[in-house]
C-alpha cells in the first residue's frame, strides 16, 4: 500500500542507516526431550510447557520505561523492540557450526518463536487481541518473521557468505549451517535424509537466493526491516483470517505505511522513496509465496506419512 504523495520518479537519495546488530538469548529447550505415547506406534512430542511460556509472555508484558519508546509511534516502538531483541550481539568473530540433531534444530526454532512473541507484543493492536487470536497470529506468522529477521541479520553480519554458505545466526556468536547435510532425522521420519533433501532443499535455496540476494542489494535500515516484518506478518494474518476484526489489520497496515512515509519525509527530507518501498514489498511477497508453497508441501508429506511423530501443538511448525 503506497501513499498517494509518494513520488515514483526516482530512487531515494537517503543512505540506509546501519544499526549494530545483536542476538537474542537462546532458549534452552529440548535438552531433555519429553516424549509421551499417544498410540503405541505414534510418539507425540508434548510442547505444552513451551506454550505456557508463550502465554506468560502475553500475560506479563510491560511497556519499557524509555523516553524515546514512550514518545514513538507504532513503527518506531517495534524498531526499538527489534534493536533490543538483537542487543546482545557483538562484533566478535562468528563460530560456524552444523546442527547437532533434530533437538538442536527444534530448540533454535522455538527460541526464535518466543523471541517473535516478545517482539510483537510491542504492537498495541496485537496486545488488544484476545489470547486465542494472539496465538492464531503468532502461529501463522512466526516462521516468516524469524526467517526474514535472521536472514537479514546474518547478511548484515556475514555479508554474501551468509547466502553462499546457507548460514543463519542462531544464538550467541554462532552461525548455523542450514544445509542439513549431516542431520539425523531418524527420530521424526521413516525416510532418510538423502530422500528428503531433494524435496525440502529447494525451499531453503529460494529463501537464500530469491530473498537473501535482494536483502544484500537493498541493505535495509533497522526501521525498514521492522516495516517488512510488520507488513508480511499482518498481510499473512489477514489472508489466514486469524483476526475476526479485519478492520484492525487494515488499520495497522495503513498506520505503519503512514509512519514510514513520515520517517522518510520528516527525518530524511525526501518523499522519493517509492523505489525502496517497492523493493521491500517484493521481498515480502517472495517470502510469503515461499512459505505458502512450503505449507502445501508439508500437507502432502503428512498424507504420505513422511513423519512418524506427532506434535501436541502441530500448528507451530506448519
């Protein structure tokens, strides 16, 4: 959605502000996997404890006592939250490692999901939603949010290497090799890794090649990253119909678009940012299509019993 007063005739002369990135604290999960049996032949992983942690995030959230935060609008507050989410990163050399099993991968993903819950609570419109709708929005969007945020941070820190070597910053000072070349998937699938890689690898390739390369060229500021995270999250929410009041979603998207326009025109003295906005929405649209296709593939995988385990909260990884 592009404001009527945006000039489409030339690229914005504003050079993107580069923020010092940081990393969220990794959540220590899956160290002692708690399997229980739903049926004799079908193990179920119980994530109810983790879901209670998310409920506590919703219940215990308090707005920060920070003057710049208090005086900011929705977009600037979410940018503040993104910086806080990354604040523990430092410029020491990154350690690159492979995944240490399915538990390691799932633990990282759940840590990212909790970080998404903490971040999105800084949006007043989200805080006002009933708990059920909060979960609906989070479950429908967290993977898109985190892959975009982690990918952009990884490119900011590691440059083109993040794309060519398929690296995502996971925790602390670690970059995770996401090529899954040596991952033991026997706990969750009857298929071998060699059988599944040709199916799922193209989706990783699309994330890094189609989205990552555009991020590398665009070099978005932290506020632009925040805008993309908001835009993709709420457009997916609208399409999945996770919020009963559609006007709330429309109001949020209109609000952050107006605030981005204000940021360019008042802080940087230009309204000729349409080229950047178009590139940002292209990135968002590509990522949305990738995850929509991935969701369809997972549904097919379920039909053919590719996975031999169930999850107590199946929507988490869909």
